[in-house]
């Protein structure tokens, strides 16, 4: 109950800013699943989550935004009592200010941000991002990310600097650069991640490479790899391919959310909470890592779609999945069902069968 009171107090604070007009929206999600775990124990559960978005333009140069996440709450855990182990989390609370003097924008506070593929970061963080456009085609971002605040009176923080340079045009390309420092462990790493997007309708090709220097205070290691995403859109059918490669030592991440189309060996579009045998295998890996995933989606009607994916992860296993998506009320209320089966290299077979209801308002 205390968490709910705190959340409502924050909302009252925003509303109490005066005669400002606020835009309120949200998203609710309920999903059910039958699955087994890495030890082949069978089980089932239902969970839910609600995201609330609140924003206001206080001045032509000043916006304020907030996002609160309630969940995931699992049905049956104390009747989903929000005062027990369930989460009410502030995902965003930031100010967006246009600096006319240098024709730039700055966001500071708690915000969501992600790189193109979610390989390094796709999550909420506290910090700031300064963005500036040069002409009509060049976009730049510089960010300070506070990954972890240890004891406030001790030099044990985890921080990162981020630079994103992108150029639009016939062939969009750019580069991400990250520098991360952990004062507690005296670790640091430096990441360079260039990318290029090719569009030869109906074929699209997205290429990302990464190079990562990792220093633990005594030794320096070097990892590298890349991601290739290809698509073929034939209106009624969409074909996709996802290839991720990483050498020994791989890539250092901050809070990634890379989706490869799988459910057991990755994050699936309709259930990202299974996470049975994923664990970011391209991060600080001991050996060469490879993930190969192919997908097919059929647009059967304006509201109804079917999809399937097949993937192989080296030293992990093979997964096959399929499902359907249906828009009950377009752009408002939809449902999806899926089934996945994984054959692990450790002689463990996993399955997941589930459904997800999603409401946007």
C-alpha cells in the first residue's frame, strides 16, 4: 500500500504544476504460459503488467515526462497484492529542454534509451542525453549514464559515457561509442559499434559490428563480433534472418534487450519473461558464440497474422516456434498465441505454450 501511496503522490505533484495540460496514455498486458524450466520441471502461471505514461508541454521549450510500471504481478501471489513482493517502478521521470542558444535538446532525469538492436542497452537509466542535429541529415547524441550508485560516501559507482553519431540519407549509417567505468572493481571497457542500414525494396539489410576493449585493472582483453538482420517484405509474406556472432570475450553490456525471435533461447515478441536458457551469451563469453535465426510471417488478413521462427545457437540448442496474432480492436486491443520447443545441447528439452493480451489506451 505504501508503494501505491508514493506513486499517487508523484502523480498529484505533476498535476499540481498548475494549469498545464497533461497527456495520459497507457498499456496493459496479461499473459498465461505453460512451460518447463532448465531442469524439465513443468509449470504454469499468469502474470500482468500496466504501464502508465504522463507528459506535458509546460513551455514551447520545456516538456516533462513520466512513466510508471506496475508489475509484473503474478496471479496468486497474495492476490497480486501490491504491498507484497510485486513491483511499482518508476521507469521515466525526466525533463526535456530545448536549448535555443546552441540549437540542441537535453533530457535529464530517469529515461528510456536503447541502441538500434538492444545489444548494449535498451532500458531505463538515470542521467542525461544531449542531442543536436546538423542540417537535415546528421544526428548526434551524447549521454551520461549512471548504471549503479553504491554507497553514497564511497567511490564505488558504475557509470558510462555514450556517443551516437548517425547520418540519414539513401544509405543511413552511424556509430555508437561507449566508455564504462566501475570504481568498485576498477573495471573499464570501451566499445565501438558502427552500423549501416540498406534498403533495396523489398529487401532490407541492417549491419552492426562491435569491438570491445575490456580492462579489469590487471589484464586487457579484446572482443569483437557483429549482427546481421535481413528482411524480405512481399506484402502477404515477410521473411527475416538474424545472425549474431561474437568472438571470445564478446561484448560488455549495460542493460541489453536484444530480441532474436526465440522464446526459450532468447526474448520473444509475445513473452520476454521466460528467459530459460538465454543470459546474454555474447557477453564476456569464454568461446566463440553464434546465433542463427530465420523467421516467416504471413499476413492472412488485415487483422490476422501467423508467424514462425527457427534458430540454432552454438553450444546451446535448437528452437522452433510458431504462433498467431489477431487484432480484436485495431490499434487498441490484440491477442497473440505461441508455442515453442527447444532441443538443448545438454540433453534437456524445453517447451512453452502461451497467450498474451495487450491493451493500449
